[in-house]
C-alpha cells in the first residue's frame, strides 16, 4: 500500500510538533531533518517507538501541548512496571468519539439502539470510549461497567438492551449465565461489539449462538485513543480502519523491515491527528496483516483493512524450540469436533524437558474423551510440531473472567 502525499505531510507536521514540545520524541528525532523526509521510503527509515519508551516518559513526557490544553489522561495497566500516561486534548476526545461512532455505524448500530456497556471505566480507555461513541451516535447508553452479572442480565431484560459491549471472556460468561437462568427469550440483544482480547472462531460461534447476536471485533489500544480505531463489517473480511486518522504499517518483528500487503507481521501505528500525545512508528506488538487493496470488501467501503489479530509477539512462547501463539491453538480447536472454545495451556520444565499440558473443554461424554484427547495430541503434533499432554474437561470447568482471559501459563521461569 502506497503512502498518500497528504499522509506524509500530516506525519511531518506531527514530527515538527513533537520535536518542538521537547519531550521524548524531541530526543528520539533530534538528528532528523523533517524537511528531508520526501517519500515513504524516507519515512520507513525513521526509528520505532515502543511501550518501554512511553513508560520512560512518565508521567507527562509524551505531552505535545501545554498543560492547560490537556483535558484528560488515560493510562495503560502498570502491572508490568511504570504505567504509560496518555494525555488528551478536547480535540483528541472528540476525534475518539468520531472514530467510535464510525465503528458503530459499520456494525449497523443506530441511534435507535440501546447500548449496554460492560467494560471498565476510569483510567482504562475501554468503557468511556464505548460511551463516547454511543453518545455521538445518539444512542441510549447503559453504562454498567464490569461485574455484577445478575444486575447486568436484569438491566438487559428491563432496559431491552439491543447491543452488548464486552470483552469476549465476559460475553461468554454472560451467555452461559443467561442460558443457565433460562431467560434467553427475555433478552432483546441483536449485536455484540467485542474488544480487548483476541478470540477464536469457536468462541465467536458460541457467543453468537447463545446470545443470538451478530458479533463485531473492535480494535484499539490505550496508547492510540483506545478501542474504536478498527472494526469488521457484516461480511467479516477483516477490520476496516480509518486512514485519515492513522497510518498502519506491517513489519517483520525481527528485522523491522516493512512487509508487503498480505504478509503476517507486527502492526506499527503512526497517529496523524492526535494532539496530546502523537505517536510516530509505534510498535504495537500485535500480529496481523494488511489485506491487499485489490481484494475489495463486499460491503463496498473503500476503507483499508487489517486481518483479525492473531496474537502478540510478547504472547509467543517457545516450547521444544518451536514458537507457539494463542491464535494457532484457536485454529486447531476450530477443526476438532467436540472441542469447545475454552482452553488453558500450562508449561512446566521437568527433568530437563518442557512439559505442555493442554486443558480443553468438551461437550463429549466421558467414554468419547479418550479418542478426543488422542486427536488433540495428534493435531498439535502435526500442525505445530509440539507434543502435548491433552486433558479433556467439562464445559464450565475452566475459569471465566470479567476481564481479559489468560490462556497460557508458563511456569518455566
């Protein structure tokens, strides 16, 4: 995909702004003459930035505007170190609402819908982003936030919610609880907007069937507005993103070289209009691919697309010398009859060898599970060349989460 001339000019304008602001990027780009960047290949020579850089800028070293123009901050999780603080101007907040409104519209959601929002509010960008877009759309918002599943279901019934916004883990938990209570006929949901974690086709099918809804993947990250920067349409041919606000590249995670459209790699994002904390060539560590422009979407939209997120480069684990991603496991389970969407992988190191135990929920009766476990073992070996200890368990045996689900536990270190 060729960079548009106006996109390059927008990026150069952002570079001048961040250099003048005197923060992190002023140092990173100190030796670069912006006026000499004349082409896409010149741009692709610029250094990357990543989360560690943003953490080093704590608390407000990313700000590219005077403090009096900052109207809000959001923050990424600080569970692995210093949190990342992202300042927003009023324009940033308004732009985020516009992007999210576009996502709702692509999903066929209108101002006649009633949107129940279950992701958390506060420093995290999730809940408030869903709400901003819904209000911009003119829809009724029901800002539940996370947890209290009984009350969530009560409000679904009483408010006749038509759209549910949730993580895939919590959407599954809600679907299972609605089925247990036998209140499916009282639920008026038509669509689900699901974000914050990757999920496989098995999980998608379960949630869609049990809630009776059309599902839409919404993508985003705290450092770049939040959720609402890409979403799939009704044809589910990838996620449309908004190239008037964002420039996407796909790179080889090892070499940093930009990959051709269609090849799997790491998504790198440059913001084109962000004021508070613009980002230049930000490595997301999310694995996807650009869908070539010559493969049009049946919906007729001219927006570019990326594929669903396969996983993260930092989700990858190496076992027996082989790289393994959660997305590969999802693809395997999709092919195995009787396998549910829920699984957990435990990796230990015993007697000098890696030991991988894979628990998979199944609908099969106990006497059929021995063959099921053999199929699991054989398929893992043939597909990703990894030997596993397969364990079939009842549907519901593995834990459910109101937040992001953890799939792989690595106890080797």
